C-alpha cells in the first residue's frame, strides 16, 4: 500500500520526494510519500461493503500547513502476485511430468522388447529357436518391466485400464455405515471404492446441486479407514471454506489425534471455525506443521489443494516416504531381501473438484502418487473426486478454456466415462436409478456414480435444470412444509412456486464504465422481498437477491437497506450478492435479477463473460439455489436469445407462471418449441389426480424416497405419477429386468465365457502405451506454453 499526498479536500498533491539513493538525482515530484507498506485483510463487513486492513509499521503523513494535521489515509492498493501458490503448482506439475516421462520411456522400452520377441518368433521356427526365443522374452521382461503407471491412469485413463463386470452386483449393505441415511447411489459409491471393483482408475462422483456430494465423501473416508487396508487418507478441496466443511463433518467421528485440519501459515486464526481449532496445529501463534511422528500418526488430513503443497515441501509424499524406508532397509541390511513397504497415503478424496483448475489439483495428486518403481501388484492409492461440471468451474483471468477446465471435467469427457452404458447421458429418464441388467453384461465396472436425488428444491424449481443439464435424471426428494409462503398473494393463485416477471426497464452503465445496473429492476426485486417478509412471514435471512452484475448488486443493497423498507430501518439481513458467490449455497427464496434488457449489448457480454445470457453454467447455479420459491426478473426478448432461457420461458408460459407487468410478450412460440420435461409432466399428472380427488394426502410427496424398509404412501404416489408419465411417452419398457426395488439383484447364472479384458491384455498394453505417448507428452507441456493467469 502506498499512501498518497492529498490536501484537505482529498485531492492529490504532487510533493518533492527524495529517492532512496541521493546519487540517483534530486528529489522528484510524486503524489505518494515514497514509502510502501505491507498489509493484510483483517476482516470484512459484507453488509456495508467494507474491508478492514492491518498495516505493518504505518506512520501517518502530515499536511504541509501551519496546522500540521495528519493527512487523510488515502492509499493506492496493489495486490501482489501470490508467487508461493504459483511455485507450488509448478512443483506439482514438474513432479507429475517427471513421473509421466519415466513411465513413457519405460513403456517404450517394453514395447520395443515385445516387438523384438515377436520378430524372433517369426524368423525362428525350429524347436531350438523357439526355446531360445522364450529365453530372450524372459530377459527382455526382466530388464524392461513397465513402470508403475498409476499417474498415467489417473490423468489419462482408458477402457483397457478398467475391470470387466460379468455378473450383476449384490445390493450394498448398510452394516458398518456411520450415516444410516445414505441413499442407494451414495451407498453404491462407498461400496465401489472400498471394494475397488473398478480397477486402478479415478472414481468420479457426479453430484448435481443438493444431492449430497460432501456427505458421500465423508462416509467414504470413514469406511476406508474402518473396512479396508487404508490407514491414512488425504482429503482436499479448492477453498479453505470447503475444506472446513469437510473437517467439521469428520470431527463428529474422529478425535484430534486422528484428524488434522492442515492450514497454511498465512491463514488468520479468526477465519477458522472455533470448533476446528482443536484439530489444527498452532505453534508461535501461527498455523504450523506438526512434528514428524505426530503428523505420521493422523488417520485423516484435511487441507486445501493449495496447502497440500506443504506436504510436498516437508517431503511427506508417498514417493519420499517409500524411497526413504526402502533405502534405509537396504542400507542397514544390504544382504537381506526385504518385503516392499506399503504406501503411507492410501487414498486421496477431493471435494468440489470441478472448481479447481487442473494445475491446482496436481499438488495433492503428487502427495499420494506412488513411485514408478513401486510394484503394480501392491495395493495402489485410491483417487476419488466429487463435483459438478455443469456448474461454475474454476475462476481464472485467462479466457483460454484449457486453463479454466478442471481435471474433473476433462476426465468426464473421456470415452471411458462419457460413453459408458450407465453414464448420465446414456440412461433413459426414469423414476428410479438406472438399473443394470443381465443383457448389458459383460461391461466395464463403472468408475463413477451419478447422484440423482435432490434434497433441496421443490420439483417445479428442479424441473428445468434437470431437463437442460442433467438429461432429465434428477429425482426430487425435498420435504416442503406447509407455510404461508405457499399461499403468498404474490403467486396470484398459481399452482407452483415459480414466477417469471417480465421487465423491460432500461439498463444503464456507471459513469466511469464500472458496470451495468437497472434501477427499475432493483425496485421490483426489493418490493418482492419486502412483501415476502411482511406478508408471508419469511425471515429476512431466508431471502436471497442475486445479479450477475456487480454494479446492480450495489444498487440492490443501497435500495434494500434504505429507509424505504422496514419502517425506515431498512432490511439489512436479506442476502444480496453476485450470482457467483452463491454457488454451493441455498435459500428458501431466491430472486434473480438478470439486469440486461437491451439486446444490442449481448455480444459484448459474451466476449467478456458477463451477464447470464449465453452462460448456461451461471443459469444452472442461479436456478438451483432456491428451496421453496423462485422469482426471475428479466426481459423475455433478451432472454429469448439464449436457447436454454427459451426453455425456461416456455415452461413458465405453459404453466401460467408469468407476470407480464405490462410488457408486450407472447410466449406461445417458446411454449410450443420447448420440450416438456419428465418432472413437469409428473407434476401435471399429480395436479390432475388431485383435481379428481385421487390424491388427497399432504406433506412429503416429492420423490422416490429414502425409506430403508420400503416406500411410504406418498412416495408410492409420486412414483406412480412419474411412471404413468414415462409409460405414456414410451420411456419405460415392460422388460422384466427393470425391478421396482431399484437395485441390482444377484445373478445365479455366472458367465462362463472368458473375460474379454484378459484375452488380449498383453497386446492392448503395448498398443495403449504406444498410442498414448503423444497425449502424455502434450500434457507435460500443456501448462508451460504462454502466460496463463491463475
């Protein structure tokens, strides 16, 4: 921070400043005093949009007047580049690149020797020659044995790396669970990873909003420790807050001697939840690394992907520990053959993986990566990621998509995951999880799980996101209580808690070009929020107002906290902020201000990544925050430029969920062009049955249910409605293989045919390593070309 020279009215004043070295010349005129201070953020008051900083060694400047009074504290603030973060990412990249090169070179040698053996087999046909060739083969294998290619499998997995499934799986049991409310898909994730039935591959958990990704990872970590040979688990998340959430849930089951929340030394202690401080290690009033014996004893270490580099710096990676233990054994007893030691870290679990750039993930991966000389027949580390590639990804300054693509998203785009018969895009919309049948076998064990049960939103709110972004596979499971919100006069008697408010008031830009705002839209949003609080007994903290434009957020906060509301006191507890800030959060009521009302600026928005039109991930995040009520304010002409928003407009128009507010708009075109989603059809069927008196029950009737001993009456009704819709549209077959219990049954007739994966394993290995060479080498240089901003 550089303090500026100002006069009494805070105008800049150029004063003579002597340079540090007088030999460089006489004093020069500058508007700053020549002193630069280092500062850190002490606290943030989001309600009044104020940041408090702590300046080290600050000395006030004084005005050059006869009064000699202190100047106003006016500074130029510069945020320095976080070189330590870039350094850790570079180290992770170099670490992984070195192993990839080693594996690639070893595979080339093995492929060459395999080719040489085949040439000998062709040329030599006598018995002696055949025997000689067999001896040559054994020699080549011993000299050029392929290295442990764990890191290649994690970054570039192929179908040949998987394990073929030839019989139906048994239903996972609930014995040994720490959380007995796990649903079928969550339970299947835990079972698959613990049994390691899919091979040495990254296991991906695709979790749309409100489906329990973090809950699944916590249960998985505890079961790995409780029921497998894994003794030490590293758990990471892209942000400190997400890592804190994981640690808070784990501490219910682990003691401070078993769980460590590892923080970087620069993190302030007031940022850490008080309940987590006993699980942190503090030395000299700062977060620190525990002593080596203590650190080795922890069963679970939770940290951010950034701070995982601390473990690399202190040489606590699998490679360092394994090589150290092997070297010490050989040094003390060189004449004795020793059993190879096992790896320290048995698993890496990464939450919110879709929000981390690929290079941000590498430091954590390099911690658990085994050495290339570690036997592939020994237990290998498990690598599990949970995330949602359909929500906002990593935030980068670079517009180059390769820097903003997460490892999670890139892996899910590979054929092994994307083209699998049980992938989200391959299964039909249904009222139940996709069921594996005998007709589908043999097939690869799926190295992924798609979570499909949403425990957050009303089914009407979930309908459009499920159709647009999740192939109509989501099942609503939320419990919506009967409150005054459901009968609010804002709905005008409409049947579902969604309202699109047409608005054409002009948007405007700040004088300094700082951002776009819309005063009339802000008034509409604030009026709705105030009515919800005063007329429908909704607490202020349960209302969220969001906009994709920062300038509009400022206007909304100024209006909402003014004397126009709450009897002159303003409404300060209503949560108002930019759209991106609400990813991962939820609220009873959400009001979305789209702000942009003039179509001619859409091209400019698209180039700069602004607004919500043409930004499907932002749209998905915005629509899926609401639990009980959703309001969208926007210009239908502008939103209609986006195919995804046209689907939403058609949904609202078909179901009379529109308040036109005098805007000339006819939504028949959007209504007729849009496809009716599965949840929308089911809601219509339910409404029809209620009108006929066939469904008079109240309460929870929103999903397939999570009742261990069978479905309740309400769940059965909802299932019947979904199935009726799907049968009407031909989405459900009468095939007997699809059972009503939504689980895979044990097939008594095991397949007797040979496993296709074993028939040509040796040939596929050589071909795979040869063909993947270019891909590996491109990866090594992928992040080194150009000057990306992270």
